[in-house]
């Protein structure tokens, strides 16, 4: 047995001793008797074995890591060759079909299900009477449609006619009914074009009547198309308007009744045109360029180091560096603290904020450094995916946040987060808006990730 084999044995033994292998083979004993150096090592190993528990992976850890890997996001840039609006160039979560094929979900169209019923009674909220007629009941989560407004509905298969329908009844936020001339019963899936203004859109009114809209995704509208606008604040009045001009894929203009000039966010836009379902073209895919901004120096968002770009053969730390103060006085050599100062700690916090708290407009759980992780331009960056935790079970004030901090403590700190740090983090997250919307749940998870990544327990892991 060689000395290297001796040390190797002990490494494995310490890693795996929790599995019940506590018998030290005779040849290890023989080597220790003959070799003074290894005998000395063995004494340290024995102390470690008696005093220190190996880090155990939390239950389900491997499964979660593999699942996260399968949710891998890539940045796709689309170029349409079919004359239809291309999907936005942005970060997408991939579903892998084969080594040369994957699918993503196109944004900008919400989907649900419908049931078409012949000769049924519906309380028509538009006319105020009970109609006995042919009705399509539509179930789309958080559809945003109001009674009396038109919507474009696209039905998948089953013979129901696609087109513009008027909402005649809506009993809750997730269902509404429209009338139809079709007198047969059927059901299936359906789609509705709609842009939620709160996801990054807004409008500006100039000269009292000229409204210019910005949509978070390419809207696909052309001059002359109909569009129903549910304004966040009135005037202007909610209503059906005709698109006047389309300056670019994410802007369009309409003329509204005389209103005050100014800008607002948060309108809902319902294009009254078929959604762009059949389209084709070219793509370029970036699997991530690992762009994480200024890592060396130069501004307040810096880590003061870039991987594989150390200034000397000693890496970023001089081996004899002593941090001034108590550590130095105690005679300790602390090269790892050469990069740590009041300034670099604040810089690091700002740097991480850039990657975690950016991308304020999306609620898909993805965020990234710089532009190009979720934005429509730029390059692929390291993407953070917090969607699995954006649930009430992880973000509610009662119990949820505690579960969240525990779960992320396992993932990020190997369970080493101190009780007081946990309390601080939970209290801060509790001070944020209640987890009643996807955006609020996202903000709570992001806050917890940010605070854990800035905690001493994360920065200095043992
Ligand atoms: Zn030896």
C-alpha cells in the first residue's frame, strides 16, 4: 500500500462512514505502523471521524437538481420567414424531445378550455334577460375580460368557429360565456390573444387623443385591426378601437376620445385578430455565454475578480496576506480576506442584486445578469430560475416563508444558515406585499435568495 492509497482510503472512509462501514482493514493498520507520516495523518482523520458529521444531502436533493437541469433556459432569437409575427427573442424554458429537438411555449396567448352547449339558459348580463340559446362557456385562468367586451377566441379542433365573440356573462375571474350560432355540443381547448399591461406594457397620450401603446411582447397587430383596450385608469374609456399605425412590433397607436395627456401602465389589450399560431423561420440559440457583467473592477457592480483571470500566480490572494485588526494581531495569515473590505462587501451585494432582482417585468421565475437573460435583446447570460418556489406553500406569511428559507438554506448553505439570519430574512420578506399575486410571490423569493446570498453563512461556508 502506498501513502497516497492510505490517504485515499481515509477520504472514502470519512465520506462513507455513515453507511455503516466502520471496520478499518488490516493493511491500513500495517501501513500506519510502518509509516510515521501516515500515522500522523491517521490521528487527524480519527479526530475528524469522532468530531465531525459529514454534510448530508437533503432529502430529494438529487432529484431536484436534475429537475432544475431539465428546466434549463436558453436564449432564442427568432427570424420569421412566413410573414407572421415572430415570437419574442428572449429566454425560454426548454422541454427536450430528442438530442436534436426541443420545444418551448410561445408567450402572448393565454389558453384554457371551453364547453359549447346547445339550448341552455344563461343570464345575459349585457341585455339583462335570461337567454335560452347556444352558449360557449370559456374557462381561462385570470382571463381579464369584462362583460360586454369583444374577445377573439380560437378553438382547437371540434368544429367551433374561430372569431370575435361578445362576452355576455362572467361569474368569476376564470370563466366567461359567449353566445354562438352553432347548435351542437362539443368541448376542447381554446386560445385567446391578450396582453396584460402589468407585465411591462403601458400607454402614452399626447395631444389629448393620440394614444401610443407599448406591449411587453410583439403584438402582431396591423393598421386597421380591431383591438379592445381595458384601460387601467379612465379616461380614456374602455372600448374597441381600430389600430391606426404600427411604428414597430411592440408599439401601436389608436385615437381615443379627448383625454388628458400623460403616461400610464397596466392596461389590458385584447387583439381582435387570430393569434399567430402557424409561423416559421430561423432561430439562433444561445445556451448561455455566462455573461455576468463587470466581474473585475470598474464600477459599483463588481466582484473584484474574474474566473481564470487572476493577476498573479498566487490567484487573487497573496499567500502571506494578513487581514488588519484582530486577525493580524493574532498572528493569523488570512489570504481569503484580501478580497474582502467594506467596499467589496457592498459591491458584492450590488452585483448579486443585478442578477437576482433585475428583470422586473416578467413573472416566469427567470432572472439574470445584464441584458439578454430575459430581455428581448442582448446575449445569453447565466439564468436563475426561481419558479419552483413561487407558490403559496413557499411564500405565504404563515409557514410558507419559513419553508422557503429552510429549502434555500439546504440548497445554498448546506443547512448552515444561523437561526438569527433566518429570522431577519423571514421578517424582511414578510414586510413585502402579501403573496397573493405571482409578482408578489416572485418578489418574496427573490428577496430571500438575495439576502441568503449576502449572509455571512453563505459567504463563508465551512
Ligand atoms: Zn504512508
